[in-house]
C-alpha cells in the first residue's frame, strides 16, 4: 500500500517511494562527494598537529595518532600511541611552549616526532624499582626501531621510528636520517 505524498505535473499523484528513491540517491551522491573532501591519511603523508603544554594534551596526542593510523595496516599502531604518549608527557613536564606532533608513514615505516621549545636534550636515566616516572625514554629505546633527538628552530625534536616485522635496515628511506643520540646520565 502506497501513501500519496504529492502530485506530479499534470495532476497525477506520487507515492512516498517515488519521492524517497530519487532523494536518497541525491543524498548518497552528496555524501560520497563530501567524504572525498575529508582528508584521510595515506602512505607517505605527514600529518601534524599543535598541542598546548597541558596534561590533557597527552590524551589528545594519543587520539590524534590513533586517528591518523586508523587506515594504516601497521601492527605497531598501539606501540606508536604508547611512545607518542611518553614523548608528549616529557614535553609537557620538561619542555616549553606549544608541542608539535608529526606522524609520517612511508611504506612500512612509521616516524613520529614531538617538538617543543625547550633546547635541553632528554636524559636517559635508570629508574629505580619504586620510582613512579623515568621509564619513558627506556621504553622508547626498547620498543622503537630507531630514535633520537635533533635541534629544531626553537627547541628540539624527539623522534622515533617503528617498522613492520621483516623490514631490513636497507629498506629504511635514506631521507630519514638518525640524528643525534639521547644524552645518558
């Protein structure tokens, strides 16, 4: 049973299904067009975002990393979130100014960089068994393929790379150099 919902030119009536069909088709076309306008991360793309130097930025940086990697078939996405969390926490606690997080995927290599305005190089120190902090850089060294620190225009950039299992050192792009080790205590 069809409901009458309007009239056509010439006076004949239209049913709801006749109206909804073309309308749904037009809406689907508009949604498909709008979806293409939304930026999506793709391999080789660098996505960056600024964060305030505030504790809430740690969760926001994790979320940004997760959202950036949502379409990436990398097993290391959770590791990337953890390490980004550690680096942003360090920037919040020991850095200066706003924090810039950049996430780049090239092939099966993932590079994350955290930049803040404080020039002091992070120090890798041994944390005691009862210490509540001091393990972030140890985690970074243990879980990343490569990591380091380099000077930025103002301050420093701390970075790490993760690779999919089975990649060899030779497959790391030469355009991503290992710049500077961490200071050791």
